[in-house]
């Protein structure tokens, strides 16, 4: 009898022994095993890229040239979010020819502007109406949603990009 390190390697199967029973598999079973093994090899790549992404570029989900101004960022940074939801009354944060940003916007305001960002009590909504149709994203507030961290219009844009990704991370990771 061989000692431990040597008997371990002798007990391993050779590649020909591993594949000896493959002829007993039907084509559907063989295909299923093949897909499973390929998915095992691809999974680390997907997880690697999913952890590299921190935000989705704004152009991917909202295409506007001017989003908000300094006065709008000041109004936005004053919003308070608690455990029960957004603590703010109905107000307009910013209006440009392209987009309306506000809190608890009315149906009339939403239909008049077509493209808007609406911060409601329980969730926030991005909607864009263009030639191809209406794209609407409804997201819940995440723990990282801190309006007081926004100081400039660029901060607001980066904030939206990060929060959009945080709200949709499982879906985005699955698509990768």
C-alpha cells in the first residue's frame, strides 16, 4: 500500500476513464451537460464585469442635453428621505424645454412634459417620450439614495447614474 500523497494521485481518474461513459449519453443529455459546463466557465467573467460597473451612463436611459441647473440641485439636495419614504410636498425642482424634474408631479404635468423625473413618496420614476415610444423606469429608493450629497448639476447626473444602476443591478448583471 502506498502512502498518502502517492495513493491520492493514483486514485484520480485519467481523462480517458472520465470520458469512457460518454457514449451512453443521448444527444439532449450531452447538449445539456455541454451548456452547463460552458456556463460554469463563463460565470466568473460575468461576475467580474458586474463588479466593475458602478453606474450606467445617463445617455443609456435618458437622452437630454440639459438636465438641471444650480437652483434645481439646491432644491433637490433639500429633499429628505426617511424610512417611511420621501418627506416632501408636491413641487417642481427644475424645468427645461426637454425635461421636468419634480416631486409628486400631477398627471397633467407628466402628460404635458412627456419626459420627466418624478420623485414620489415610495419610489422615483424616469420617463422619456420620443419618436420610438415611451420608456418608463420605476425604481425604489435604495439606502444609498442621499439627496443631500448633490451639490452641482454634474453631481446630480452622477447621482442618477449610480442610483439607476443600484436599483437595476440584478437585471443588469443578469444581462451581462
